[in-house]
């Protein structure tokens, strides 16, 4: 076996980790209304990257255009990363793959991908989610409730709720009151 870090060994290991498809680019879907998410996004773009990271606001028109089959309401619940080969990573796995893309943090990503490391990564993801939830309830924020165009909204006191949009009346069969 070649020395750790040689191009051939690394390429083989990375293809094996992604089911035979090498990852050449990752898109990170982040919540642009979350202070922590925006901070992490800024930190990520300043890091030396082995795999380029594209940052796209979750639930945005750009995200919907890039990934039309993705559940975009779920991307606001948890960090989602999409590989250029169609791989989708959520939650702790998404954090690990993002670290894997960074030059200085790839060794940490490999440690976090072990069974023991996965538990640590999940705890970190849960801690971030808990912090996010606490921020949604912060009275200093001008917008306490997330409102989405598809009828979904999040209120820290009530959780996620859905109010379907009114039916389209193209046929003229709708009541006008």
C-alpha cells in the first residue's frame, strides 16, 4: 500500500467512501436567516479547500433550480450538502463531509467517520441545532417565525405548521364569497 496522503491512495479511499464516485465539488445548503449558519458559512469560505465548496442559501430559488428533486423544506431543518455526483449528506454526515473537503480538517473528518467519531459528530450537530432553536426564540431578532412560500412556517413555541395556499381558480369554479 502507498504512503498515506499519496494521490493514488487518497483517490482510492475517497472513491470508496462515496460508493465509487469521486467527489470533485460540494454544494452546502445553509440557512441564510440563522446567525450560526451564516458565521459557519463565512468560516468555511475562508478555509483552504481540497474540494471546492459552493455556498447556497437553503430553500432559495437558486437551491430549487440546482436541485429540483430535493426536499427543500428539510434543508432548512438540518444542514444538507450535495455532491457533484448526486450524493446527498444531511446532519452529522454533512458536517463530516464538509470537514473532509477542507485541507486542514480532513484528518478530523476521517476520525469522525468512525463509529465513535460519528457519535461525537451527531452530538455536535445536535448542539448546533439546539443553539439555533434558542436563537429563534430570542426577542432581539426581528423575525421570530420562519415563513416559507410553500405554506410551511416555524414558530419556536408551536414547531412547524403548514397552511396550504388557497386553491387556484383558473377554471372559474371557485367561490368569490
